[in-house]
């Protein structure tokens, strides 16, 4: 019996990838701590609290850090953006014990990078298909 493919596509912002690599050097189990959250997002669940002030649908979810014994309060914070009903961008992740909060301005900067990347990917795909941007 085959399992159904995820209904939601999860993309990773460069900021998220960099932070995950950095944190994985200190916290060995971060990937296994984050994986259940990714699976729940792929299944269509919207987790965490909505962050206001960005003009986008952005959430912050608390994740337990299994490498320390502080529960979710001292764990990770993962910030993600619901771009469309079927596309979610994981924007950043940080350890609550190392950073207090991520500012709305920083979230906006990451969002601008995500949307710049999305536009570049669309143009590249158009060029592969033989379409040229109109002048």
C-alpha cells in the first residue's frame, strides 16, 4: 500500500537552511525535532501563532529541543509563511535560549528574499519552456 504524497509543498528559505546548519552543530537532534512539524505542515495543519504586522500569512511555532531539558519554552522557534494554500516556506529557525525574538523587519527582509527567489525561478522556468518575458 502506497502512502499519499504530501498535499502541501514545503520550501526552505536560505535563512532557514543557514540557521539549521548552524544550530545542528550545537544541537545534534534538531532535524529529528523539526521533522514532525514539517510532516504536520505537509498534512495541511497550520501550527503556532500568527505574527501580525507583515502583510503576509506568517506563523511562529514552538518546538521542543530534545538536546536540552527546558521543554518548549527553551526550545526552538520556527517561523514559516503560507504563500498559497499548497505552498509553505520555512523562513527561519532559532533557539529561544540564544535569541529573544525575531523582529517584524527581519521577517519582512526574509519574505522579500523568498519572493525575489520565487520570481527568479518563474523566469527561469519560462525560459526553459521557450517563453520570453515581454519588453
